[in-house]
């Protein structure tokens, strides 16, 4: 009879992945087998848990396999041998055949490679496998799906991922979508008793370590990611005291703006979070799957750095056409995906803030965005000690507005951008002056956390990345006062006379900055995205075209 842990609980403060594998193999009464290169990699890969953690016996199997998977390894188990492989080589490793009924019992085996045949009753297997192949061309999937004889699908990969894919496929095959349980939000993001103060001069690593300790969260960080966190400052202009109810959103906003994402593995007790660099070294993420995503967009917006996945039924009648148009909106295909599945459903994977906007766009139900840029008293710019002219960075540091963070690349641009308005040096900083300077410098701002009053705004200048992307808002919100004109937003504009697809093709000519500016056809209208000032102007122009029933050519005819 197997015991979950045959040895004393292992403290992971200074352990390597080889220690975890050997402890896990002992609990399974197995011998460890690995080629030389893999064994060396295991010995040289720190566990990477921030703060360390004692493995409780009842949580041992899921916890150990979660760490192995997050560390970039998978295992095959047969005849008393636990063979370890690098994740990128998993397709060539031995997969244990299992029956579909065994999958739920393997839901915590995150690293164990298995394969299972799944028979679907309503969905055509070969067509679905072709659709899912889109996912398999990215770093997103840990599970491969292909059609086999008899109208079945063969699923191969880590057991917990296969179990999750099987649940997804059964959902698509059901006559009516099951109600399902929403994720245990309180377990993922527990209510905190204390807030935290984030210093402007501390590193992101210090922030994550303090956050993990405050929230009691297990966070696993690869060595390369740990180094990047240590070298990356918060980018805040001033220290930020954050209330308990806003801590999760604020910290995730900081991480999101600097290009980091969380994924989650369930480990029997508390979940373990992996922290990765978006677009960096490839990894196999494990997003949190959410049932009933249409009613939970507000939740997604509060967690901009956590990867989520959802299946939604779009308002459009043709899900394939909708996803083809919307795919250009994905900011990072290493951590996001969008594809039509089933009869008329859409499978979406993305960090929370982007997924919330995507679901809102598909269902035409944007969540309310709570952003108010507070007024601040005028501030005089004191003469610099080096006698040089003031820069935009000096002006923003003097401005006592909302919490604003910048990336190191943007800070470098701000340091060499003169603080001027219409060519005249700025001597006093007000909100109006800040707004004009940001627009003049072609800067963009992003809502990272709108947990009032501890909101966080991200600022970028001279970069091609746009962080969490454009926040989906309503037409009514476009006219609200109190937002920066440089704020990145997206809005759906219904059309009465113009045909959406033809109009979108013609109207794209007005876009000046591809990537930052976006315009696509949606069911019954067009989706516009860009800075608030630009979107307002384009909405009025397109409304005039729609009223006239035609779009003039570039010469105004």
C-alpha cells in the first residue's frame, strides 16, 4: 500500500528539484530514473518557493507534482520506476493509458503523463481536434488532442491537464452547458486582515515576497524570473500605502505592467502559484478555468496578472468569424488564446484584465471601470541642483496625483523628455499640465487596478507593448470626466446604415498607430480602441459617416 509521504516532511527553503523528485519517488515507493542532462538540470534547479514551506503529508502528492510541473519537468510512472523528463520533451515520453473514469482521481497528478480516449456524442471529433490544434502551436497547452478511429479523441499530457481538458470537451459536447462551480475565489485570493505599504525604491522581488507572506500564498519562481524580479524596481513615483481589500489587485497590477503573470496548480490544500515572465522563457501555463465567466468579468478585472480560461457563448451568431476578427487584439500569444469551439462557443485564455475585456466584448457586457483621477494642488518645480531643464520625469514625480508606475524603459524616456507645453518650459505642475504633457509626448496610460481609492495607473512612453491592454468601456463612460486623455480604452459603436465589415476595412485607414489603435468589425457595429482622446474623436466621426450612410474617400468625396 502506498503512503503519500514515507519520509519526514521536507522543508523546501534551500531544496532543489532533485530533492523534491527523490522525496516524491520515496512516497510512491519508486526508483528515480533520468538521463544525465535531466538529472543535472534537476540538481541545479532550486525549488524557488518564496519563504519556504513544510510539506504536510495529506498534501504531499499534489504539492510535489505541482512543484515538479512548475519547475519545467514531467514524470512517467511504471513498474516501480519514476522516470523524469523535461517538459519540452514530454511528447516522446511514455504516457500511461488510463480510462476516462480514472481521470478525476488523478486531478492532483500535475506531472504524471497519461493518455486517454474520450468519446463525444454531439461534437464532431475531427473538426474539434483541428480547432484545438491552434492552441498546440503556442506555449499554452500541456495537453495534445487528436482524432482517432471510432470518432474518439486521444488526449495526452500531464494527468491534471488531461482531466481539465476532458471536462472542457464534455462541456462542449453537452446538450446544455452544465452550471458548474465557479472557482473558489476565497481560496485563490483570501481576504486579508492587513494592508501593505509598497516603497517606490524597492524591487518587485521584495514586493512579491512581502505579498506572499502577508497572503499566506505559496509562490514558485524560477531562478531566471527571480533574478528579473530582483533587478526590476516597482516603478512607482511615491510610496503607496495599500488597504487590505486592494492588496491582491494592486500587487497584480504592478506585476502585470512589468510583464509578469501568475498561473495556478491545485495541490489538495492551498493552491501553488507559479510566477512567470510573459513572453520570456517558454513555459506551460496552467490557467484557472472559470464557469459562468459572463457574470464574473468584474472579478477578472481585479486580477490582471492571473491567467484564467473560460468558455463563453458570444452574442455574434458566427463564433468563428468573431474570433478571427478579435485575434488581432491579443497582446501576447504566449499567454493568451482565442478560438471557436463546439457549436458556437469561444474558448478564451488570457490574464484577468484582458480576459475580462474579451468576455465583455464577446457578450457585449463590459464591467464597470472605477477610475477617478483625483485633483491635486499645484506644485512648483524647484530648480534642479545640476542646473539642467526639468524633464517629464521631474514633473510626474512632483505631481501628487494617483499611484502611477512606469517600466524601466519608459522611465529612461521620461528622463530625457523636456517638461514643456507648446514649447514653453513648465514651472508649475497641475493635472491639466500633466495631461497635456502626456498627450504631447505620445504617452499612454493603462488601468492596472481600480480598487478605489488605491487605484494604480500604468504609464508607457516609447514602447510597443501596451501592458494589460485596452479597458473595455461603454459609450456612456467615454463622456465621463476625470480620466486621462491618454488612457487606453476600447468601445463598441453600433452602426445603423453602414455594413460593419466593409466599414471596418475602410475605417482602418484613419488609424495612426497599429497595435495601440485598433478597429475591427463586430456583430452590428465596430470595436474601436486607442487612447480616450482618440477614441472620442473617432466615435463622433464614425457616427457622422453612419448618419450619412457612406464613408468619404481620403479626398473627402
